[in-house]
C-alpha cells in the first residue's frame, strides 16, 4: 500500500508542477497564485498546500525538476566525450546553454527578472544552494570516475567554476551558447590541469 501511495503522491506532484510551469510560462512568476495552480492541476487548494505548503516551495520544486532534466542531458553529453575533458565540458555546457534558451520556465524567470520581479530568479542566484549543490555533487562524482588523474583540489575548483560560469551565462548570456561553452570548457580544463599549460 505504501508504494501505491508514493506513486499517487509522485503523480500529484508532477500534475501540480506541470500546471505551475505552464502558468509561470504564460503569465509569469509574479502573477502565479496557488489557487490557479490547484484549478489547473485539478486538485483542491488544500491538497496543494498539504503537498507544497507555499508558493516558494512550488518555485523550489519547479527549479529542482528542471535541474534534474538538465543533469540527465548533461550526463549523456559527458558520456559521449568521456575520454576528453575539454570536449566533454564543451558538450555539456553547450547542451545546457542551448536548452536554457528554449526552456519556457527559464525564459519566464529571466523575463520577470528583467521586469523587476526576481523572486524565482533567486533560485538561480542568491538562493541557489540547492541548484549548485546538486549540480556540483553530480559533476564531482562524474569527474572523479571519468578523470581520476585530476587531483581532488583541482577537480573541486573546476567543478565549481563550470557550474557557476554556466549559470552565469544562463542568467546573462555574453556570446552564443556554443562560444560560451567553448570558453567555459577551456577555463575548466586549465583549472583541472594547471600544470599542462594549455
């Protein structure tokens, strides 16, 4: 019975997050109301509050879900270039930046922030610990396995650099996704292999 309840709860969360994502994409985070999310998801307001508790918790869950989707894609890109750190980093960052351009939730977050509403943007900037922690843990574990010749300190610095620079380029793009990815990968490789003089 417990497994069934967990499945139902998981489906309920997905239903609510799908509804919230569509509403944020069409109306913006600032105009999002939990009553509208409950209506769009086909659940009662009480059910939504029982599951999430607040609008902020819905925002956190939305960002976390998007991050998980990005990490799956990044993992595939890294695997395709496992033998070459710079190529893997270029592919992973390039995937992330291209996906961010087309992602309706990220577009809504960035447009809202440019209009002065930055509540949801904070999950990528000032309150970004869950995003950074998840991304850095995944990349650190991957790099430890894929590039064992990189010492722990260089690996830690490289992982933090690639995550923070990628998020920075999502929030405020400087060049094309491909050029940004190339530059970020080059920086990351130099940090990972400081004695190589690349």
